[in-house]
C-alpha cells in the first residue's frame, strides 16, 4: 500500500465516518454495531486502497456504502445461521433425552416389518448407505431400492399411526 492510498482512505474516513455511522445506526438500530461495521468498512477500504484511488469521489462514497451494507447483510445472515444452529442443537439435546425410549420403540417397529423393508430402512437411515450402495449390497438396481424404500417408509408410517392410535 502506498502513501497515496493511505491518504485517500484517511480522507474518506474524515469525510464520511460520521455520516456512515448515522446511516448504519438507522439500519441496525444499535450504535455499537454501527461503529463496528464502519470500522470493518474502512478496514476493507485500506485493503482495497488501490481500487479506491482509481474511483471518483462519488464512486468512493458509493463503494463505502455498498461495502458497509454488504457487511451488515453478511452479519445478519451469519446471525440467522448461528440462531438456527443453536435451535437445532437445543432440539437435538431434547431429542437425545427421549431418543433411548424411542430407539427401542423404533427397533420393535422395524422388526415387525417384513424382512426386506426393515433391512432397507436400517441400511439407509441407520447405516447411512445411499440407494446405489444398497443396490450393490443386495444386487438390486438403485431405482428398485428407492421404490422399495418408499414402500417401506409408507408401511412404517401406517404402523406408527396404528401404534399411536392405541
């Protein structure tokens, strides 16, 4: 990075920092988040100083706004993913508690299925084999395996409905 690009970014910082913080605060609703996003934006400006030096003043300003908006969108998306992962983790913990009981019930249901159906479901959902791999193990075409899996799932659903109605 040259002194010229440093000066350009420094000038942009002095000129647009407060304006960007205000705009970002209105977008995020939080001053601290806004200031963090502005700092990240100017960090990116330092990294892309050569590009900014080739742009006119209005284009530089637009670049700052667009970069900050993109950083905000990325942060929101990341937050949603983290929230989703937390919810899934919580759900998995709750599921683990009742999993042992349900595991025994599921094993009993699978045992009550006709032999090829129980085996197919166990290979697919407990062992993690895909239809092609199951087909190779059982000398069946992958399409036939998928059709038989569909029948087995439907049969299992009927059994579950019968058990839950009792």
